[in-house]
């Protein structure tokens, strides 16, 4: 029987396999500011992990962030 952590990991892995943005450079809008970088992960709990072009990793909540077209 799967534990909760194993189920969460399986769901995370399935989600990542469907996410076309992982590994790609994107720009998001958060609190009225643009942030550009490479998507390194997507978490159900934390949100979008973006390695910013200027160095740090920033985590963006899906409820307050928009991917810029």
C-alpha cells in the first residue's frame, strides 16, 4: 500500500511530465513586476520554482502569478 508521501510524489512526477514549461525560460508577472528565468520545478503546495536570470530561485504562488505571453 502506498503512503501519503509516495502518493504525493507520484502525483508530482505525473504533473511534471505534463508540464511543458519545466526547463524553459519564461516571464511571469507577480505583484505587478516581471520576473524572467528558467522553470526548475512545479509543486502542488509551493507553486512555480523559477531560477531567475539574475541568480536566485524564487517560488511563485499560482493564485497570484501570471505567465506573460
